[in-house]
């Protein structure tokens, strides 16, 4: 039996369902943005893509953490 997904990734299934794009596509959008700060990216997802705060925050947090781990 696998462990339940925790943290920001636990939002991913509902993000994909609600906004109709795979997580990889959202992450590509975040990475291609000229914005670099967490809250700037969250605000951008909310204003430009109509995303709710919790979903935007989860995506940005997970993406930035992944990028930091790869650096």
C-alpha cells in the first residue's frame, strides 16, 4: 500500500481536474515566467489564469522547491 501524497502535491489531482492542464504544463508556465518571487508567481496565476490561492500557492511552492533541489 502506498503512502498518501502530502504537501503541495496533494493538490495536483484537483488542480488538473479544475483547470484542465497537466501539472507539467503549469510548471512550464511558472518556469518560463519572468517573475521569480513566490508571491508574485501566486498572484500571477490567480490574476492571469483564474486559479484559486491554495492551488496557485501549492504549484509555486512545489515548483520552486524542485528547482532549488536541482540547482
